[in-house]
């Protein structure tokens, strides 16, 4: 959803950058951008020192959420995203949204997408134990769709989506991230 259907990647990168700076970490925007699409636990492990005091990780996540939430009411779907979901739904395909976002952020993403009439099911980080690139989110989405891996196609925008799909045995269509 985030980055694939809703224009969020750059906002996520900027707000992670600010959250890291507030916690005293100097992480480049380019490094952050390359990790967007991973769950926050995976993102922190990829970007921060391995020997850090992990007790501060939740504070960083909280800071990111607070900074990012300022933009929630201004999020916009990527061009054609709601139409794509509706076209799939009209063709009889089951549309299941899957996101590494938490429940509150996921609600904001769905509101920005404004395509509830085309969505059959949804899953987010609260439904899984491990985040992308682990296959958990894809596997839960398969269960909610009521299909097997060979009957599904996942549409994502990051290499982490592709890795999760490969591990779950699901075909993946990669859309390039782009700014409107």
C-alpha cells in the first residue's frame, strides 16, 4: 500500500531521517531510502550500529510515527491506484491490501487511497510476527484471500516486497517508486 498505491516513500525517508537525528544518529537519506519497505524492526537493524542500546529503538519508532502522522491527512494515492484496484475487483479478483504499517498508519493509508469499495481484505504489521522481507505478511494475505501461492500475484514497489514474495512462493510485480 505505502509506496505502491499511496505516495509515501519520500515522506517516510524524511521522517525516519529526522527521528534518527533526534536520537543522535547520523544516517544518510540515501541509506534510509534504500531500506524503505522493510518493517521498522528490520529498518533499524539495517541502518543503526549493531552494538547500539536497543532500549532506544522504540523511542525512535515513536518519533518517526509522530513525525509521519503530521502528513497523514495530506497523503495522496499514486495516479491510477484506486482505478487499478477497482478494475481488479470488477474482474472478480480478490483484492487484499498488505502493509508493514501499524494499524493507525494503515487506516490513514486506506483513507488516502479512498477505494474501500474495491478492497476485499487487508492485513498489516499487527497481524504478523516478522516484517518484510520475511514472508509473514504475504502468507497472511494469502490466507485472507483464500488462495494458494500459485493463484496469487503481489504488487509491490521495493526489493523487500520481492524478497518476501519469493520466500512465500508468490509471483510479484514490481512497480518503480516514483514521485507524482
